[in-house]
C-alpha cells in the first residue's frame, strides 16, 4: 500500500508531491480569493468616481495609448515567460527555469519603470491624488497593482536565490508554482485595468 502511494506521488508534478505543498498551494488559492475581493472593491470605487474629475484633467486628457500599450505588452509577455519557467521546472531543467524567471522579472521591472514614469508625468501635469476623486481612485487602484508587481519581483528574486542554493526540490518547486500563480493573477488584474480604466477612459 505504501509503495502504491509512493508511486502515485512520483507521477504528480514536483510541486504537489508532499502534503505540505498541496496544503500551501490550496491556502494560496484562498489568499488569491481575498485579493480578488480587494481589487473588486478598488474597481468598484474607481467606476463610481470615474466622472468626478472636479477642475482637474479627465482620463481622456491624461491617458496616452503608447505608454499603456508598452506596459501591457511587457506584463503580458512576462506572463508567458513565467509559464515557460513552470514548464521547464516540470521537466527538471533548473538552468532554463532560472533563465525564464530572470526574463520574467526583467519584464516586470520594465513594466514598473514605465508605470512610475507615467505617474511622474501625470504629477507634472498637475494630476495628483489630491486633484480630484477620479485621480484618487485611479492612483490607488493602479498603484496597488503596481505595488503587488513590485512584491512579485522581489519574491521571484528570493526564490531564484533559493533555487541556486538548494536546487530543484518539492519545496522550491512549490514556491515557484505559487509565485507563478501570483504573477498570472496580476496579469489578469492588469487586463481589467487596461480595459476598464485606460481604454474606457480614452473613449468616454
């Protein structure tokens, strides 16, 4: 019976082979549920305050297609490279796993760089959190997402260090898989930001 259980574990993806890992992954899915509630609240607040621009600039006056498209391409591409990292992890190829994680975090860093520059440009144009209810809700929503991406970058760096020190084990594989779930979640949130905030703001 024990041999059968062991054989079953060996056939599972590396990140699921221990009970601890399975419970941790389940717990992270629950955490992501709380994150969904957080962002849903921020989106709802933004949509309510979207038209309340006061004497400040409107979304149509602020948002630029080029910058937003670059940010979107960088982040969505990073989601693809993160998926490649998990694929290589399941093939047991540590070098390629590290390489794709590195590409992912570089793309994420590029995204953050463009977002920070975007915020600085808005402030120079007189669009700050204090300018209007619209801008307050915008900066909180997009800034919260950007903060999450920054956390993901630091998290990924720490996991890469662990992979270099300990190699590919069920524990390090679980950490890679969980950070990939986090990263894909942030990409999905960005798609909603891109659609409901930027595209809507440019059209309406």
